[in-house]
């Protein structure tokens, strides 16, 4: 199904290809045609050069997402550096305090048995 339009100069027209397959994927999702949407995503990926291909793998995605669960502590903070006005003449770094994020695998949950109950 992969269509590769070529512009008059002879190079692939990535913009047209990207737009076509993105629209196809969205239309297939709206019609609940998940096989068509998946095919459009693979073709959309094919529009990219070899160095830019995106790996589409459900198992790898689930494995990476499982490691990203965090608890957010409301009583402690951490410093985070943000770049303000990126790409402009007055670009600078700003340190802000945000609630601390603790990965779930580093938190040990204790059970307390109360003698008063």
C-alpha cells in the first residue's frame, strides 16, 4: 500500500507522504479499522529516512512504560532546570522547585499494626 510521491526534482515528497498517511491513519482510527491504522503508521514510518525510522513494538513500549510509574511527594521538592526563551537572544536557564517524583520501585511500603485497634 506504500505510495511514494516524487516531486519534480526527483526526490521523495516527504511532506505529501506524511500528510497522506497521517490522514489515512486518523480516518482508519475513526472507522475503528485498526489494521488499516496500523498499516498507515508503518507506511508513515517508511516516509522517514533509514536513520530516522521509529521502532513500533508493543512489548518494548509496555516494558519501558512499566518502569516510569512514580509517586509524587507533596511535602518534598526537587530542583528542575528549565530553559527560558529557547532559541532567542535572551535564552537562559531558570531553576524551579517542583514536587519530588519517586520511582515506584524505590519506595518501600510498610504496614503498621496499631496496638490501639
